[in-house]
C-alpha cells in the first residue's frame, strides 16, 4: 500500500513503533532473552516516545497535510512479521530485532527525504532514523 501523503507516512510510523513495542515487550518476557531484557525494555521506552512524537507531529502539522503528494513510497519494503519473540531462541529474536531496526531506520531515512517540503516533519523523521540506527548498532554488538 503506497504512502501517498504526509499523514499516511506519520500514521504508518506511529503504527510501526506500536508494533515494535509489542515485539520488544514479548522479547523482554522471553526467558531465553533474559540477558537482553534491559536493552529490550529501553527499546520499548524509545518506541513509546517515537510513537508519541509521530502522532504529535501529525496533529501539529495537520493543516499542512494537503501539500504536494508523496510519490514512489510504499510501506511494503518496511513491513516485517513479529511473531515468536516470546518463545524464540535468543539468536532468532536478536535476528528479528535487527531486521526490524534496519527496516525502521530505512523507512525513517527515506521518509525524511520524501517530506523535505515540511522541514520540521523531515527533521523529526531524520532524528528517529538516527535513534533507530543506534539501536541497530546495539543489536549488531550483541551478535558479536
């Protein structure tokens, strides 16, 4: 499904953060992932803040939603299955988390580039991409 306007990008971003919260909540309760429980709980907290930021940004800039449409941007490349975090092996959960963070970072980076006409919104997306990159780096360190 294409992301054709400002509102659809920010709503998808907020939904992405909510889904990631659920994944990390399940992962934090998985006994096989106990050594990374604190990291997953930090990710939950970050995702809550990111979701709130996306929803607030959408509300604050609602009058600008009618600006030029977004072209060639689809949610399909950023979707992931999130099942199994509550009972998967540590390696499987970390691999899935790494996939989620990589896709989210790419989404926010591409979204920031697509919404340059709204600098404040573009900056919010770019900042979130940076946060997700930092989370990806933590997960990559866990694999070493």
